[in-house]
C-alpha cells in the first residue's frame, strides 16, 4: 500500500447494498478487513448471515440487514436501524443492480421497469436515506464516502441493453452532480465503472442465447474478478481526505470498451 494511503478504516461505518454476492460481497469483506464496521444489505438473508458470520469470525464487525432496496420506506427503516446499531454511515457503497437485455422488437416491459426500479430507483433511495448520515460522519471523521457502482455500459454503446446502459448513465451523472454538492461538505463521491466482472449478474439473463453470447467473450477476454473491483473501492476510500478519485473505469485488459 502506498504511504499516502491511510492504513485502515477503523472507526468508520460502511453500508454496502447488494452485499450478498459478487462485487458487493467482496467490497464488504475488503472494507471489514481494513477495520470498518460494515452493514450488509440485500434480500437473501441466509447469504448475508453467512457472510457476516465469516467476517465476525475474523474478529471484525458486520451486521446483516435483509431488505429489498426498491422499497423506499424499507431503505429508510434500514438506515435508521444502521444508525442505531453501528452509528452514522461514513461509507455508502450503492452497488445493488441487475443487467437484463431489452432488445426492441422483443419487448419485455418488466425487464425495463425492473432495471429502472433497482439501478435508478434504489440508488436514489439509498442516497436519500443515508445522505444525512454521510454529512454527519464527514463532520465527525473529517471525510465520508459515497461510492456508486455504475458500469462502463453507461459510457459506451451496448446494443440490446439500452435500459441497462441508460440506467448506468444516470448513475454516472448523478455522481458528478452529487460530488459538486457534497464535496464542500467533505463527502467524496466516487463512481466506479467496471467492464465485465465474473459474478452472478450474467446468470440472471433469461435468454440462453444472450447468456452464451456474453460467455463467449471469455475466449478472448479474461474477465475481472469481484475482488479486483473491491480493491479499487478500498483504495479510493483509504485515500487522504483531500483526495477524491471521482470516476474509476476498471476494465479487463483485453476489453476494448
Ligand atoms: N458483473 C459485471 O460484469 C458488472 C459490470 C459492470 C457493473 N456491474 C454492476 O455491479 C453491481 C453488482 O453486480 P454484480 O456483478 O456483483 O452482480 P450480482 O452478484 O448479481 O450482485 C447483485 C447484488 O444485488 C442484490 N440485489 C438485487 N436486487 C436487489 C433488491 N431488490 N434489493 C436488494 N438487493 C438486491 C443481490 O442480492 P439479493 O438477490 O440477495 O437481493 C446481489 O447481492 C451492479 O450494479 C452491476 O450493474 C457489474
């Protein structure tokens, strides 16, 4: 680790949405290893409980909160319980998301709606529910972090995945605007834009043909691991309070865009 990075996150409270698998699970693990107390949010309670038990077995702090983050009242309730249980959140990783193809001519209105509800709606609800805690934590600790997990799809053309790509463009621009608003309050805002990462994400695609097309890229591209993305998130939240890494595009070396 560079000498310019703070060595640990002791005393900081982290919230990770979509922490039951993939990138969110690894981010929760990595932040806990650096000393943060971590609240893990997702719907699958059994997975959250097992991951928290694993973290706590190392002597670190992790608390599961089973919640559907597309339910704004439920997110507000979890934010209140996180504050009561751990204290005001000083790191919020807005990660829960889904990726479904939405080719025109093969209409699946539910897939459009589901992606908007989670990738846009739940991102908003999480910012709204935890924004006040971030400002409070920044005042107490000198810095706080909002990390939004977007996708490189929000910046490039992704034919057949318009709803997904547009939802991630929303996250990218939301992050830019929020950074301008929250920076003066010492809350850093970071947008992470991964290329293809080996997680459960692709397995939720209903069409076998679409799943196979994505899987076929493995013959020419070594996909990122969720740990690779977790390392980038950990790096940014460990930087000195004066440094805000605003956007991180993290791609497999052989993925063009
Ligand atoms: N994998 C990639 O190639 C890739 C590339 C770029 C960006 N990303 C982004 O990275 C983020 C994480 O994805 P991943 O790849 O790690 O996929 P993943 O393993 O499928 O993780 C998605 C997470 O979101 C949670 N989730 C889904 N719906 C939810 C809901 N309604 N309420 C609460 N939690 C919900 C899931 O948990 P439950 O099912 O337990 O609720 C799971 O923990 C997403 O925003 C995705 O768009 C991924």
